[in-house]
C-alpha cells in the first residue's frame, strides 16, 4: 500500500481588501562587488562571491536609483566601472493577499523571495522592467535582490512592491490514502494504527491560519452501488470526526462526500485495481 501526495493548483477566490494592508521592509543591506570591465555582459552565477572581490557594504531605506550616466556616480559605490550589488532585506506581510513585485534596471537584476527566484531581469538592454505577482500569507520573508552594472555607460535600479486585488492562488495538497490502510474491507470502523497516519495529516492542517478540508470517500464495485455510496460516505465522516477530535483548529472547516464506486481511477477487473479504487482523498485548501 502506498500513500500518494499530489500537489494541485487551487484558486481561492477572494477579493483582497487593500485598506490596512502593509508591507514592511527592514533596511536594504547592499554588498558591492567589483566586476571586470569588459563589453561582454556577465549573467548572474551562484558563485559570485568567489568570482568578484567585495568592495564595500551599505544600507538603504529603499532602492530607487533612476537611470543616469555613470559619470554622475552610483550612490555609496566608489567605482565607475562594472560592479554588482547583492541586496538583502526582510519583508513582513500582515495580511493574506496577492502582492506585486517589480524591478527596473539598467543593466541586469534578479529578485528572490525566500530563496525562490520570482523575477529574472538578468540581461543588458537599457532601462527595462519585469514584474510578477505572488500570493503571500502573513509572516516574514527573506528578500534578495541582485543588480549588475555592466561597463559602460548608464546605470539605474528601482525596486517596487505592493498589494493588489484579485484571486489568491496557492498550491494545495491533495492526499490520497488507500482505504485498506484505514478500514477493513466493507467496514467503516477504523483499524488499529490508522490514527498515527491521520495524526500526521492533522499536523499539516495546523500550519495554516485558515483551512478547508474536503474529505471524499471512494470504493470499488464490489457490492451494490447503493451500499458502496453509503459506505464511502460513512468512511469520509469517520475521518472527519477523528480529525475534529484530535486537532484543535478554530480556523478549520470540514466537508465530506461519499462517491461510492462512481469515480474509479483504474479498472475494477483485478484485485489490484479494486484495491487502488478503495481510497479516501483529503483536499487541504489552506491559507
């Protein structure tokens, strides 16, 4: 028997109320690296710290350097040739919503959020902007911003972010459990040891501020369709009742449904196929 964990893309349709939302950053700490003066544009590499010597460090309240000639000098950077800056800051979000991030630069730039690249603007072609919108829950997020100034002759980098209205999109877990791990064949009574499996699922629910749990029971085609429909509903209800008794989560909403033998995933012609069709799906839709 196997437990299959599948990721589904779920859209929670919520229109964000922007009033009162905030995005707070700590200081943008910049580390400046000296890059070789050459006409070839150098794209970002993970080993930049070993490739380029560190020139200096500084801290800014924001990143807002409009395009200008390199002869005017870049703030806090004592170099008119090629250089790169790695900015780091911590973003604090106080409300679940969609948030837009944008970086405009001459030359290349990249934005990471908690280690995941969300904007790749890493090319040299004058002042250009790229943006992306992502869903964020309340909490702290590590932000890193790479800026590369090629040689020569113009520079500029502007970083912007803010909440937007729209659908909130998250990856949501759908857990498919073989019913033989939970129940005896033809029964809705949970077998000994199944509570450990469901307890582990219950811990996942606690990671969400609010969560909807949709529990769907399925059977094979052994017996009458009416009996199988009733059995699948009882099994779904039993799992719901167990999770309610073990997990104290005020923001959890449960629903159950029994579909009987109506949605097989493989043929019921073999014993192995029937075993796969006897399953419970737990859809965890949280934010």
